[in-house]
C-alpha cells in the first residue's frame, strides 16, 4: 500500500522545480498531501475524482465565459476539501470557505482580492437555485457538470437537471436531459 501511494505521489508530483512557480501545482501538492493522508481509501478516491474533476470543469467553463481560469481551477480543487478532510459534509460550503482561506494564507498563494473571490465562490456553491457572481457561477456549474459526467449512464439528479441542460446548450450540445 505504501509503495502504491509513493507511486501515485511520483506520478502526481513530477518534481520539476519550475512547477513550484505555478500556483495550481503548488496548491495541488498541498491538496494531494491532505488526500494521501486520508485513511479511508474509498473516500480518498472520491476526493480525487471530485476535486480534480470539478477543477477541470471549472477551467473549461471559465475559458468559455472569459473568467479567470487559474483562479477557477484553484477554486474547484479547494471547494469540497473540507468535507473529505473532516469526513463531514455538514455546513460544508461555509467550512470549505474557511479551510480554503487558511490554505491560501498559509501558502501565500493569492492576493486578498483573489482569496475573497475564491472563498466567496466556495461559500455560495451550495446555493444552486440562486444566481451569484459570474465567477461564483463557474464553480456551481462545474460541480453539477462533474456529477453529471461521472457516469452518463446514471440518471441526472432532478435538482441538477436545469443547470446541466443550460450547460449543454451553452456548449452547443443539442440534447435534452
Ligand atoms: Fe462539490
């Protein structure tokens, strides 16, 4: 098992010094360290799939909407980290925003403005029925997209149908959910 984790670590952190100048990679290393320390392997698997799946969806949606792709990617990586780390989803958006702020401060990765932008998106991301700022909406939609694309043979959840349909339309996919 230890060897397996070491191999994952090697694969995920290629160790190139220049990557450490890259804020996404610096944050990824920190998040990987938290996930790799999770005892529950199934939860760990879910954490990797969801956090990095959402971060990639954030990047795609941010590119489409001309939002900040780097910050959107980082927001996706952080957004549910608290839930996996604490193994507790109660009030997870609020707790997630607090943890994200702590990490960004500790790693000195972002300006105050950028930290507020990221934390606001995380704090608001559970309110899927409400519309917030354009940047906040990237995370909400990315969250839905990851859920819906995880396995397209699963039915789309009722409360995500509207956002998923809007995303398909936005990306030029002529299909009805
Ligand atoms: Fe999520």
